[in-house]
């Protein structure tokens, strides 16, 4: 286990530098070739990451606490310091044929650990220095190659796969992470595990249109030891996604862009998604409205009542206006509905994010604004859940603020439900491999009445300073410094939920956070 002196001294000293957000944003490069002949190709890859954190004034002075399940709850620290590290070896194979397309497979494992005090959530989800060794990817598939040329379709127009793997729609607002990184898994900030436990995927693309038909089951244990933090509800969904897109412009000396397969290669996109929850755990606190269960807790309102739910989504992103090449627009709308008796749901979320970059100005400054809405439940004691369920969101696509919105509040206070957020971002690029940003946030409860006794919707405000540095094609460094102040509503929430012996009252200190992350991939 990494010792605290490394956490607080060596790592945090570099917190003003960064390259990409965590594991999934490592710049693409060739894997290590082990064999390549007669159509058979075998590659290997190893990804490793180490992140250090220190957070004075955690929970605005209330501090981070242990889970009180099977033990007396106690305060861990008002200034938690912790590390997260992982190592992921991976083996890939493909066999390309003349007339039957390409067959492929992937297997990877991961060892991960959280050291020190664990994350600074009010009830820490990674306290206890958890370590886990397990399988990440284990899947196989087939691509059509040139077998469908006679039908006028593109090469590899069909891609069929199944097994344990990651899957993402658009920029990950709704679907991108099949694993809840908490409890024994650790890695709460790094989010290094993203694979769904089971998948069945059919991807199709030709010209400017691509589509997905998917079956997904998340990787849920509903409470991993040693911390016994409740996991998200075990969920199985089946659905589809269709998108219209344009490839980004090709870069000199690099392969052509492939927006059909890679989100980052799309100049712009617009799409529709639908899925139905064919099965989900609704027992105990995962059943909003179950007899004897108090509805108003965040655990109940987050992933409960999924069984039978229908989810509809529309999304757009990138630059669709050729006469304004520096303008960008991202947005997503999600509506959730469940009409089953005792599992009624009527919830929604959406965001709109325009941005503009001055590409002809030194350091290419960019300014963007986002308003994000996640519905809350103004009547939490009735039999209909109106608080939005964020399902499978993650922070793997567009950098800081997507979709853990704020390095402090977005990670350790909210869960993308019952909150409205204003976000303003200004960034510059002093070098091609270095990006510096300032991000400002205000947070307000959408339904303050969801928390009994809370009379103010003022949740918090935050400012983050981040940097993103791509050292080379194998090494990246990321970091941030953040500060947040609690609002009246969150202070009321803490005061009203303080148990005997807890000292959550007051909670008006400035909450600071410094973090730095090094990721290496070969």
C-alpha cells in the first residue's frame, strides 16, 4: 500500500499539471505487437495509473465518516489524504479472413487499491484501504470486413460482439460505465473499471449513419466488503441507439478518422437512444415505496424502481455549422418512465452546452457555458419517484466536468440527481500538449423538499483550476486544485441528518482539494 508521505508530498506537489482525466483519456497509440502473420494478429498492452489527493476542510468541515453498518460510525478525518493506483495488463487477438470477415477477442485484468483515508464523501465509499484483483475485459466478436461490399455497405459495416466489455453512447451522459467504482473496488475518482458484466452488441455503420443494438448488465454486487457500501441496483437493459455523424478532418501523417467506431473522431453527431430495463433489483432500499422503507434517502431515490423502466434520450454534439468553425454545441435530454404498480417513475434530465474557441488567437482560448438539470422529487412520500436515475454515467469522454461535474461537489456530494448546475469554463493551450482551464460551478437543489426539513435550494458553489499535459504518447499527467463553499441548503441537510455523537453542525468551512494523476500506457 502506498504510504501517506508519498500521497501528500510527492504527488500533490505536481497537482497543477495534467494531461487527461484519468485512465480512459490516455492518448491513443499502437499496442505492443506480439505476432502478426497470415491474418493472425496478437497484441499486448499495459496501462497503469497513480493518483494522489489531499482535501482539507472535507465536507465543509464536517469531515468524512465511516459507514455505520455493523459498526459504530466514527469520523475518519477532516483533512483526508489518499491514493488510488491500478495496473491493467491486456491481451488482444484478431484473425482476418479473405471471405468471412475478422474475428477478434480481448482479455484484461486489473489490480487496484485505494490507500490512506479513502475518498472524502460524507460516508466514505472507499475507506479501509481496499485492494482488488479481478477480470476487466473478457469478450469476443466478429466484424464483417468486405463481406458486405456487394450490398453497397462500407467495410466492417457490421460488428457483433458479446461478453464482458465497456460500451458507451455519445459522450457518456447516460451510458458509459458498467461498474460502480466504490467499496472493495476502490478507484472512486479514477473510475478505472468500466466494463459491463454481460453485453450483447450489434453495431452497424455505413456512410454518415451508425447504430447500436445492445443488451447490458451492469457489474453490481449491491454492497462489496469490507466497507459494505450499497452498490447500484443490479440491472439488465435492452435497447438501441442511432446516430447521424460526420468524421473530423484528417490530420497529416495520421490514419483517417473513424467516427463510426470512435466518439473522438466525430466532427459532430446527433442521435436517439431508447432502452427498457428488463430486470433490476428492487428489494429493500432499492424499491422506492416498499413497505417499511423511508423514501426520502438518496440511496432510495437514486437507482430504485428500475425494473420495467423505459428510458428515452436525444443527444447532439460538436460543430454542425461550417460557417462558424470555432463554435460547438453539446446537449442531451433524457426522460424516464415506469408505470408499474409500486414502481412508478416520472423523471428527466437534460443539459445544453454552447462553446466558442478563438482558433486564430494566441493560445486558442475557449469559453463554454453549460446548464444541466437533473430532476428531484418534490413529493418523496408518495408512490411515484420523480428523482432522476443517472444510470451508467462516467468521466471518460470530454475531460474535467463530464460527467462528475466539479472535482469536489460533483465527485463527493451530488450523484447527478436532484440538482441544477451552472458551469462556466475558460481554457487556453500554451502548447499543443498542454491545456489549462478554470471551471466555475453553482449548484442548487431541484427539489429541496426531497430532503425533509431543507428549506433552501442553495447547495454549493465551486471553482477548479486544472491542467492537462500529454508528456508523450505513452505518459500523461493530470491534476487540479479546487475550492468549494457550502450553501444554506446543504448545511441544513447536514444539521438535520446529524446523529447523536456526530459533529456535522456548522459545515461552513472552505473545502479544498488538490489532486494529481500519472498514467502510463504501453
